[in-house]
C-alpha cells in the first residue's frame, strides 16, 4: 500500500506538489474512478492507475545498465557535478541509486537500480562478484607486474588485494578482473607495481557485459536474463572457496 501522490511522484511524473494539484484537478483515475485525494492509499501492484489518460504500469524493481561517461559522479545527488542519475532523463525515479561507485574519470558499465537487497548482495565484501576493467597504462606492462597482480599486491592496507586476473591487450593495455571493491582499487594496484592507469573503463560485472552499442552516457534496461544472472552470481559467489592472500 502507498499514497497515490507518492506513487505518481516515484514514477517521476511530477513533483509532489504538481501531482497533488493534478489529482485534485481530477486528472487521475484509480480503477476507472476519479480520485481527488492525494493521500488515498492504493495497492500499487494491483490497482490500475491512469494519469492524464495514460496507464501507469507498476514495476517494483527496475535495473539499468549505464555506459558512464567521464565527468559525472556516481552519486544520487551532488551540488557541483552532474550525477549518473541525471543521465536517466525521464526514467529517473526517486528511489534509484547506482550499484557501487566508479571514479569521476572512470567510464563504462554501471548498474542503476532500486533493488537494495541485490545491491547489498553484489557489493558485500564476502561475495566476490567479478568486475573487469580495461586499463590503459603509462608504461609498458611486463611479466613482473603481471605476476604481482595475479598474486595480490600491497596497496597500503591491512590485507593484500585478492588475486586478480590479467588479460593482455597490448604492451600498454590490459584488462584486470578483480573481486573486491576497495577505494580506487585498480589505480592503486597498478601504482603498486610501478605503473599508472591513464584511462579506466569497466567492461563487465559478473556475467553482465558493457553493451558496446551504447554510446557514452547511454543506458538501457537489463534483460531478464541479465538480472537473473546477477541474482545467481550473488548466490554462488558467496560460497566459493576463499583464496585470500594475507599480507
Ligand atoms: N578502480 C579504480 O581505481 N577506479 C574505479 O573507478 C573503479 C575501480
């Protein structure tokens, strides 16, 4: 159950005061009857709500894949910068948030949802969902750096990083797959092996790949299969053998 004005507002159909005005003006039908009270409780999963002649379908959880461009911050609100939610335009709902963070200058795959449980499970330290990043590097990448990253490196915290998977693209370009989400982790890992990241893009999270057809700043809904794969991820990764390397 929820208030009618909140239901419309959460669907981004107007500010709370706008939708209240529209309800009082008779622009909203609930199950084909005009309702004039913004505070009317509705069964959002069952009732048919019609706003200005349009049926508002109910989706409890929504999941988007955004191709984050550089220059926007992974937050729901920011006084000084555009946020990833600003990129959703009409689809922006009040209850959406990004699943974790990418740095302001990092590009690529960012999930946005209102599913708090899935988000918590994907980000929980023990779950180890794989995140793969394309890294452009300032210096040549060599076998010594590779071996260190694959073993786990000291980035100045109590524990070394978990072993990463390295894929070489060319002599200054790799992909790095990690299963943690420490602050600036990829940049700090490359710094720890005496290299530097000059460009970073996330290209995969679990089984969900960055859709190369999406322009920078573009987004689309996740498919049912992609959502299911993330839920499966959360269930299986948590019980994998822990191969953490102690510092
Ligand atoms: N690691 C980083 O250093 N930055 C990111 O944005 C994501 C992972």
